[in-house]
């Protein structure tokens, strides 16, 4: 699955990249651009599929920056995007039970899940 990512800061900085790793709790985006650690950003995930798939939008903070890209820890997500993210991660995971456990263990996302 090829997933494009767009990171946008509150200051309007926009970074494009490709998702290399995706979980319920965050993502690693391969990009030549960088953001400072701790930067709050809106992450939009765009699935490259033959069918019309709505983008997933998540708010997060830059948790790690390295030579290959940017890791973002997810902080908040709307219910519809959470459902799409959950299905996307579940579909691509080698261990579906692990995905379900990750969702249960994710305190921030759990609150939104039960709202």
C-alpha cells in the first residue's frame, strides 16, 4: 500500500512525503524536509488506491527527526478518521490482534474512540 503524507504546521509550513511506517499511535514519513522536534502538525494521509478513499487527518507532534524523515506521534483524531486509520492499519498488519491491543493501549485515541 502506498500512502502519501502531507504535514502542515500552524505556521503554514507544508511538507510532502511518503509513509514508511504507520500505526494507530503515529507514523514515520520519508521526506527530505524536516520539522523541529515537538512541532505540532496536522498530518493528512492519502491512500493511493484505484477507488475513492477519503483522506485521514490527524493532529500530532514531531517525536523524532533523522536523516530519512520525520516521526509523528498522533495526539487527536476525529471519529471518522480513527475508523479509517484503524481499518488501514488492521488491513496491512501482520498481527491483527496486536493492532487491537495498540488501540486499547492508546490513551489519547481511546478517549476519542469512546466519545
